[in-house]
C-alpha cells in the first residue's frame, strides 16, 4: 500500500496495522475478493488513512 510506504511504515509495521484493524480488513475467499463483494465504497480521500496510520504509529512509539 503506497500510503503506508509514504508514512514510513516497514512491512512488519504495516502487517501489524492491518492485523489490528479487523473491522477494516478480513480474510475472503478468492471469488469474493476478485468480485469486490462486501467492499465499502471509498471516496478517494487518503487523508483519513494517513491520519489513522499516524495515530497507529504514535500509539506504538514509531517515528
């Protein structure tokens, strides 16, 4: 995810972020994933995601 890279998360930190957000992310079978079923429509505003990542980093003491 480009925004994670832009905010300076390592792969391990990005994995921790994803795993700490079960209300945002979940495992899906291949068919549902490819069909984009159950996806929430986005509005293209990355600032909310950046703010969430920065809050995650702050709580974890990540610079």
